[in-house]
């Protein structure tokens, strides 16, 4: 299967230069951060290419404590997990109805759900902020969860397509046996479309975990902050504390990166199928 | 279900007439019940704010008490058309979008083809290039400051160390280089996503087709451009459109690296919207910018939907 050796010599050189350059541009910042975080601030700035002489954990420890990253991680995990499961549940039911049931206004309602796919979150962030303030929900984790639960269009589109791919005969037998729609959805459809649900969960987890705009606009008190917002606030407070900043970035970057490195195959496959559909 | 007890011959005619509307009604009720929870959240936190964005763009309001909102009709849009800062922000988005199309999307197609062909370490490169996509843009932007900072940046230190002082720039502090620095960071982070989409498309291409072309003596470059690219064109248009749409939504990277500065030199539509609404408390005008952003993205997204639907029809 290897076609690379059939390239001409200049082609090969070009390919190595391009991929090599890009590999350096991608890997170097991560490696540099990971090594430099163990050095004191003045060394990070004055001798940026000198490897660390000892494993100084001060930057990581101070960033963890000053940035309250323990709280940030608990908040982010809580908000992401609740929102993702909520979305799978809500959008799974709705997608099933759109895929399998006949009802008045089906196309119209589906079209209304599609509209959301065309609207940038950045456009509705101000009115959403005002709505949350009217509901007296500003500066709560609940406000974010409610917002994320409304991110329906992509999940509905994607899950509906996967339900449509399941042959009708499978559930018709169960229907004749008198099974209810919820039973069919839960016992028959869900196991058959598990990979579609996993895809939706992966994509939404990434979106919600890395979302910055809504936390920035909704949250005020440190105790509610998510990881990206806490990180940005940390930057504002410790602008020139270069060691602490590197510590904070490392704390925010490495855990998700390790999850990705452990699961890179399935994550890449899911994101690829999700984005094309 | 009771009717099934009757002998089929006797009941068939009657039940068909009676059962159908009732079954349809029951099915409808089930459907509404299944959709209602999703529809509730969607209506409350998507549809209502969408309507709100259009409505608020017709008012002048400082965002504090609703009763102080003052109806101004299309005045905010009139101001928008004559606002040089709006056009400048839009221009920055367009520049980034063009760079994304040419460098990120074009480059990722070439890199995807090289990785697909099986360059040494191709699995490693595949994992590496995609890694920045899963990291938060805030973290990536903050890390980029260490490279582009005028005072402590690694870029300037490296250029100084290798005797190329003349190329040193204040990067993030310069009105000329702030936007390119942000754009490079942004593209480096999103490169992996475009590459991944091209890679999964390349896997679908029938290898026999390429072998035939090789036997006919076509060069690898010609095969890539003349045979492979036309086959994966539906995916390519998705990659291009997604790239453009996200370039117009550019926010986090700018917010963290330059907050739109120096002197609006790297402002985008969304950072401008944000500073007008939350810095200047000008909610009505902020929403007018939001509606303009919506019109741009809506147009691109409609094209995107058309293309993907057309792609599905061809399959």
C-alpha cells in the first residue's frame, strides 16, 4: 500500500520538509512548555533553550493553588458530563421521533431545528445573557448547562441519520409484541446505534469543554469558573509571572491531551465522521 | 389492539377505516412527547435569543434596565454601514478566511496526501498534527504569546541569536504583525481538523483507479490533482466552507493574544461585538453587528448544507 517511495526525489524532499516543518511547529511549543515549566521564571525568559537542571515544581504548584485548578476541573467535568448526557437523552428521543414516527408538522418542526445549525453562537450570546439575567441565573453553573442543552441541531441531524440506517423490520417485530416506543428506543435502537451516540458524545464533550464565550459572559465568581475561563483570568492576574503562566497552561493542556493520546484513534474517527455529515 | 381478536375476514374492512386515524393520532402524541423536552430547551435558549438579537438591534440600550431601551429603528444598521471599525474588523475576518482557505485548507490537503501515501512515521504525524485541535484555544493562544511577545518572545530571541536582528518585529505589539501572528496560531491549531477530513476522504478513493493511472505513466502530482481531487471534491468543499465559517467566528485566539489590539489592528467581528456590548454597554449596536455576522455565516452555512445534501444524493 505504500505509495510514498514512488514520488520523485524533489517530491520526497519537499514532502519531508513540509511535514517536518509542520511537525516542529506543532511539537516544539508543547515540548518547550513541558520542559520550561520546571525552570524558574528568569531562566524561562533569559535562557529559553537551556534544558531544566532540576525538576522544580514551584510553577506547577503555585499555578494550581493560585488558579484554583482543582475547583476549575471539578466545574468543567460536572458541566460537561451533565450537558453531554442530557444532550444524548433529549436529542436521542427527538431524533427517533423524526426518523420513525409520522406526525403533523414533522417537516416544519425539523426545519425549525435546522435553523439553529445556521446561527452562530456569537450572535445570540448577548440576548442569551439578558435572558439569563432576567431568569436570575447569571453566574451559576446551571445557566451554562441550560445553554448547552439547547445545542440540539447537530445531535438531532446526526442521530436521526443513524436511526434511519437501521432496518425497520427489526423494530416492527417488537412493536407487534406490544413494546412501547421508549422500550424500543432504549432496548433496540440504542444498542444498534451506539457508535453514533459515542460520536455525538465525543464532539459535544470537546465543544463544551473548550467553550469560552458563554462562561466568559455568564460567570462572575471564581468558584463557578470552567478551565478555559479560569486560565484566561489567570493570565489577566499574573500577566508577567511567566513561570506561573506556563504552569497554568500545562495544567490546562496536559490532562485533555493525555486523554486524546490514549484514545486518538476513536476520537479521530468520530470527529471525522461527525464533521463530514 | 382488541380488534386483532376478531377473525381477520370479518374485521378487516371496519378496522382499517377506524384504526388508521386513531393510530396516527397516537403516533403523533408519542412523537410530540418525545420531541417536547428537546424543543423546550431549544426554544428557550436558541430561538428566543435569535428573535432577541434581531429585536434588540432595533433599540438603543445600555443593557441595565429593560425599560430604558429606546426604539431607534434601523439607526444601528445605518451606523454600522458608516463605522470604519466595523469594516476594518470584517476585513480582518476576510483576510483570515483567505489565509485559512489557501494555507490551512490547501496545505492540509497536500499534507493529508503525503501522510496517506505513507511517509515515514505517518501514524505519528497523524496523531501529532491533530493534537492541537483537542486543546482549548485559550491555552493555545496563551502559549503562543511566549513565542510572539515583543519583549520575551522566543521568535525574537531566536532571530537575535542567529544574527537576523533585522527580521525582529514587535509581533503582537505591532499593528502590521498582530493579525498575522494570531492567524498563524489559529491555523496551526485548526490544521489537524482539515487534514483529518481530507485523510478520511482519501481512504475512500479506489486504489485500482490510481494504479491504472500509474501504469499509464502519470506523475504522482498529476494523479493527485487530476484524479484524486475531483473524486473527493464534495469533502473538499465541506472543508473549505467549515474553514471559512470558523474564520468568521474567530474570537478566543484574538481575545487571549491581543484583545483586538493594538488600536483595533487585530479586531474581528466577534471581538468587536464583544467590546461594543460588554465594554461599551451598547447592546443595540452590538446586536446589529451580530446580525451582520449572522447574515455572512448564514449564507456560507446554506451553501454548506446544499453541498453536503448534494454529496449524500450522489452516494
